[in-house]
């Protein structure tokens, strides 16, 4: 709980990926409007619990979650803020198990196939979700800056295309991924 209290004191936002993390943050007094609920397997009960606890923003990972969130938020009389997680379709040259930005990733919706744009079009028609923008996460243990630059360029191009063709202006772009760190002295 103290980590959440420190994050609150610092004015930081937080990511949560489970009801346990949501419960802990809320019970520590963290301002729940500053939370982002990630994950590609949110159940209906997870969604309901997060809304009850006042989670600020859902990071929608797939179309099934989008529809469930819209229905549950409607039942609860809430318009829920959300980001849509998309995959920019790049290979960050990291281990396959921690690479999350490719078209084949189980996380997010691919830009390259047109599916992300189709999902945005559907999402904008839903009454109980306020789309705030987009999120991508290209992977962890990345040792070069180039994949982050490439992801940024792809995401900005996607945002411009959405604005030009669908008339939607994103308020937020959340870029994810992680630079590699040394775990032992012999690592570079």
C-alpha cells in the first residue's frame, strides 16, 4: 500500500492489471481517477469492480472487451473513459515472449490490417465509452531507441489518419515499452 501512497504524493498516475491491484490502490487511498486498467483478459466482473472503484481509464485491448465495457458502463449509468490499445506492427528485436508490438501480438488491435481503424469507428458510436486516445506497448528489454521512434511515428500517422477520415481528434497518446536493464554484472 505504501507504494501507492508514494505514487499519490508524487502526483503520478498508475497502471493496474487486476482486481487485486485495484483493491490495494483504492484501500491505500490512491486517487482512482488517476488509474489505467490494462490487460487483455478482463472479465465482466473485473470490469464491474473497476467501475465501482472509480478506475479513471480503461485500456481497451480488444473488441469483445469494448462491447462488454460499453454494456456494463451503461447498466451502471457511467460514461467510462478509455484508451484503445493498438499494435504498431514493429519488431523491437527483443525476446519473443516480451515483444508486444507486432501484428501477431495477443495484446491490442493491429493498425496494419485496418482492424484498429474499424474498431475506432465502432467505438466512436458507443454511448457509454469516451475514447480519450490511443495506447501501444512494443515490448520490454529493448536495447535500442529506434523501435520507440518508429512506434511513435506509426502512432502519429495513425492518429492523423483517424482525424482525417473519422473526424476524431485524440486527446492522448500513451506510448509503452521498456528499455533493457542489467540484471547481473555481466549483462551489457
